[in-house]
């Protein structure tokens, strides 16, 4: 009897990683995209980013300190990431007070009511972004044109449509995609980030550099980003092959809008994505499919935020469908 095997509660395998290390690794991975954003859009980028982070941290602190009356955990980095990602999803000329409202919503509505980090069903930054998009549609869709110089204010910045907006509006008015080429940035410009859009999503190269860093650190795995991007590429490619005058090249969809940022940094959120490999593949494929459906047939030219939030809602079902076999069964 003294040799009976005693099994304790999980987790059974421990590693050197901690929540704080993981969160700050993500922050480091986002720095290349932030640097490119500052280069193209100037000082307002830093101001908005710092305000968003500070508002998220302050909101989380006040809720934990005075409402939940529990441990304060704002140093774990999760509020910082929420603030960063929310800021990355807005135009560089967005009024500061509007971004503060979005940051408050992200923490006070999308995160803390569910119990805080590890318990929220939806990505908080995306909830904040969609809330702002619905509440302040004009301010959230007024895009400054990138100018690689330092700017100390956004009031006199020239604005213009994003590449997705140009394509959507042109096709709606009966123009062929080939006729819009002169109005669109080159693929080199889109890869580097010299195009209109939310300031943190414009540079595909900078985002990919951060994603590779996270993959090497094993903070994220390849299943969600690859299935997300591959599904979007294949699905948009089908429409392009059927009618190239109406639908853009699939490569265009990969490097414009929030596709790269969403696939690499928001869909991969550990809390709001599936836990199994098969579930991750289904989740990523669903995000890619919904993104292209919204882009091609929706009223709004972008669909990344909506697609990820919809798939977030399906994560419990996906986890149940891809539940691993019980040990020894």
C-alpha cells in the first residue's frame, strides 16, 4: 500500500515560461511594427500608443483594486498588449479621447467582467476596436497618408482611402481592377508600410519579423497564422481566377488591411483561440474564410476584426469537437 501511485492535479509538466515572460515577448515582437509606424506617421503614433497602454493599465488597476478588491496584476503585460494592439488598429489621427474610450471598453467590458486574463472569451483589443468603429465611424475611417518624416501633429495631415477602400469603391462604381492599378500602392510599398490604414497594420514585413520571433520563442505556433493566411489566399484566389476584372489578386489581400496583424498577433491569442492542433487549423481557416467573404461581399472593405471575433465565439465548440482522447481509453 505504501507504493500506491499518487496523482496530483495538473499541470504535470512545468517549464521556464511564465505569463509575464510570454506577454513581454509579444510586446517585443510588436516593436518593429511600432518603429515603422513612427517612421511613416510621426509622433502621433507614440502619443496614441502610450495613451492606449496607460488607459488599459489604469482601467484594469482601478477595477482590480476597488471593485474586485483582489490582487493587482497590471505588471503581467497583458494590459500593455491590449493597449498596443488596440492602438495598432486605429488611424494615426484619431482623437486621443476616442482611443481612451476604446481602451476602457477593451478592459472594463471585454476582459475584467469575465474574470480577467485567461477567462475572456473575446479578444479585448478587437472588442475595443469594433466598438470604436461602430460608435465613431467617420473618425475610425479617416486615414492619413504615410509620409516618412517626423510630424508633430495630425491636424494638417493629408488623408486618403486605404488600398482596400480604393478597390471596394472602384469596383462598386463599375471600374475594373486593372483600371485602379495607378491609384493603388505598389507591392513593395505595401510590404514596407507606405500606404494608408491603421498605423500598426501597414507594414507586412515588420509584422512578419515579430511573428518569426514569437515562433522561435515558441510563444505561438504555426497552425493559426498559416491556416488563416493560406485559406484567405486560396479563397480569394478562386474569385480572382473566375473574374480578375472584379476581384483582386490574392497576394493583394495578404499584404493589405489587418490581415498580417490579425493572423499573427490577434487570432493567435492563447486565451481566445483553440487549444488543440486540429482546432487551431479550423479556427485559422474560419478566420481567413470569413475575412474574404466580408471583404468581397460586405459593406465594409475590411473583415479581419469581425472574423476573429466570430471565430472567438465558436472556440468552445471547436475545443469540444477536437477534444483529445482520454488517457488509456
